[in-house]
C-alpha cells in the first residue's frame, strides 16, 4: 500500500486499523459524553471562507515565530504522552517537525528522554504538569534546560475527570511477557503494529523517563499519574514561581477565560495556548476556536496567543490565525500520522496542513499568513464564547467581541463584529 495519505481523516482510518484498540482508544481519549471533543471539530466546520476570485498572489509567506523561534508555518507539535504508538515515538515526531521547520513540544509523560528528543530537534519545548515537590520540579527543569530545551510549556488544565460513555481502554501498568499474553487478543489482530515493535527489538515503553529522579528509576505512566493526583493544585503565585524558575520562554497551556489570560500576563508568561486539552478535561467546555477571539483581544498585544484543539486541516489553521492565534498546536493529527507511517506520516500530516493553509492564503488574496483576519471568514451569529470577562455580553444573539489584537509583527485586525457584518 502507498504509505502516503491525502488527508488527516485517512491517517486516522489507517491508525484505527493498525493500532490495537486499547492504544487507538487512548489516543481518541475525550471525557464523559464527548461534547467538547466533538465541538472542537464542529466549530471549525461552522466557520466559512469568503474567497476572492482574482487578484490572488503568486508568492505567499507562511512563516512566523513562536516564543522567539522562527518556524516555516504557524503549526507546532503539542505535547502528548505517545506511549506505544510507534517504537521511535517522540523522536520520530521531533525529526518530522525539524524536517518541516517547526517546533517539537515534548510531554513530561512521554516515552523518550528529553536529551534524545532535543538531539532530533533543537527547537524543542519541554512540557510539565504541576506534579511532585518543588525540588523535583526544579530538577526536571534543570535537566530540560541542560538538554537544550528552548521553552517550557506548563499545562494546568487537568482536573482528573474520568469516565467515558464509550468506555476507557484497558492499559497495563507495565508491558512484560505476562501482560503481553493478557493483551494478546487485543494485539494479535494488529500484526503490522506488532511487527514495527518486533523489528525495533523493544516492547512498547510505558515508563516516563523525563520524570526520573537522579539515581532513581523512571516511574511508570501510572506511578507518575498517581504522584500528580497527590500534588496540591497550583496557585497563580505558583505559576509565577514556575515561570521565574524556568527563566526563559514560558507558555501556559489550557487558558480558556479572559480573566485567566490576564492573570497569566501578570504571572510573567511569554505565551498562552487557548486549550481545553483536546476535549479530554472538563466535558462541555466550549471549543477553543469559539473562545479564542475574546482571549486574543484581551491579551494579544502583550503576549503570544496560540490555540490547540480540533485542528485537522490547513483551513483550520487559517481560521485560527484569522481569529487571533499566532500559531496552532496539533495533537491527534500528528498521532494519527505517527501511527500510520512513523516519521514520514508526521511529515505527511504537516505537509497536508501547510498545503491547506497555503490554499486559504491564496484564496483569500493575501501574500502573508499574517494578513489573515476575520473579514476572510464567514462567522455565523452566536459563534464565539467569551468566558470570564466582566460585563461581557454572553447573549448568543450578540456574540461580537473585537479581535483587534496587535500581534507582534502582524497587522491589527478588524473587529469581529464588523467582519461578521461584512461577510454576511
Ligand atoms: C493521547 C493524548 C495525550 C496527551 N498528552 C498530553 C500531555 O502529556 N501533556 C499536555 O500538555 N497535553 C497533552 N495532550 C493534549 C494535547 O497537547 C493537545 O492539547 C490536544 O491534543 C489538542 O487537541 P487535538 O488532539 O484535537 O489537536 C494529550 C492529548 C492526547 C490526545
């Protein structure tokens, strides 16, 4: 079979066929009824384009930068714990991101050590949760810094929600001969996945080497999760402490509210990602693209605003940039590519997103991705959601929030209300 695929949907179909159902189910994830995970995708479909018919530009510039790093187009890799998808795991993802000129986000719950990942892509951001003692967090940051990580992503939008109406996959604590036998009915119908691991001579690794204490053993995924659950949740002072201890480019991932975005600015962050953890956290939180405009308007002139959640197409990237994102972070899209065809599959996904974004920039008549704005979109009434802004009009009939944020190096956009009226 030709390993190349045409869309991310096809990569997902191949991933589903190829992976044992428990591994595939862990990537689908979601929580409770799956309202948020669905809305992350549906909201992008509700937005339309307002293309021009002539006057298109032959040369188009998709480049931008995130937290001081130049990238070839506004898509970076969101951190995920990529356990058991592919033997090369995060190293393959990092190589693909480097080959396509973008940033690798590495989860602290990942299966590959930060040193190996930075060697594969020097433009790596290390991601941490608020877990363990302050000493442990300092030690993990020191290690990432020494390895050469160029930024820290602090992910705080996790409230340990559990239970899915469609059922959660069974995942063993450790993979050894016994658990392989137990899981055989799940694994044996997937010979290609088994063969990829067999060729590498390794069993899928369910440990978290980046959380290993000096002289200790790497905790298992579940051991690490237990430590996290036992850690008292952070305050805003803790966020400021973390940013200061890191002392370099720092992203707070998981912001959805305007008041939190402002507090993040006060805490000294460089960037935020408007994120609902890919719909894996509190179900019924709105789609991130609905919340982006108000957050971008509130703080986009002070810090960089990114978005993640539901990005599967280049047109989704264009829509997010048009509504105020400097760049997007992708999660499942590259996981499907990784499962379908390793490093080449992740490159394939990045190429699909780049191609779709370029088409959108072409069709809307721009020369640069930085020129995209709400006037390029058809935005249905009641599309946006403004959370945590005192005095904000939450009425679905008058959702308009301005997105007049002046992103560094990007032009000020028209207010969303005006663009809605013009595009109607
Ligand atoms: C399987 C899986 C594992 C994830 N693990 C992490 C993680 O370890 N750290 C983190 O900050 N976010 C994690 N996320 C969230 C992603 O970084 C990102 O926010 C989300 O996947 C974006 O939505 P999308 O998958 O629709 O692109 C994970 C998401 C998935 C699907």
